C-alpha cells in the first residue's frame, strides 16, 4: 500500500532532496545548483512512501499553482506512483481555491500528463538542456 503525505520543506527536505538528486542530478545530469532552489521553502511537498515506509517519489506545488519537481525513483516507476503524487498535488491546489494548475513537462512525459487531463500550451523549450513543454489543467 502506498502512502502519500503533504509536507512543508522542513519535514520533506531530506527525503525529497534524496529522490530529486537521484532522478534529476544523477540520472538526467541536471546541475546540482539548478535542482534545489529558493522556492522549496514556500511549496507544499508530496512524498510517496512504500509499505515499508521508504520515500520513493516526490513532487511540489508552488504558491503560484505550478506543479514541479515530479520524481519517482527508477525502481518504482510504472506502478502509478507518479500519477498518485500528481493527483494529490492537484487536489491540494483545488483545496486551497485554485482553478487551474500548470507545469513544465519534460517532453518524453507528455503522454503521462495528457492522461491526467493536462493540455499543452506554447512552444517547447530547453530547461537544463532538456526539452520541456508548458502544460495546464483547469478544474
């Protein structure tokens, strides 16, 4: 059974940083100085925990209703965990009165976000050398 918790940065930092480092810095070669930023203390962070209590995925909701830093450890992918994190963050945005959320999707993940009712907007662009697409979901 998967458990997802919404936490502030103080409580999420150690585990969220570990997951983000593994996915973005080690796997995708995003420079470390670009990965952790000044927005983290102002975000709602989601952490997914395995049955054994190990954090295996993370994502964040920024104050401006952007979702970001979605990351699932490689061994845990393909099990619906990313979708569960995403929907939990969408629900958090809705609960605080937002009417839409936006995100910057890596282009290889566009179909994933489409399955969660996100629509592309604008042109693709590079972020940390990786092609991205802005996507938005209204509710």
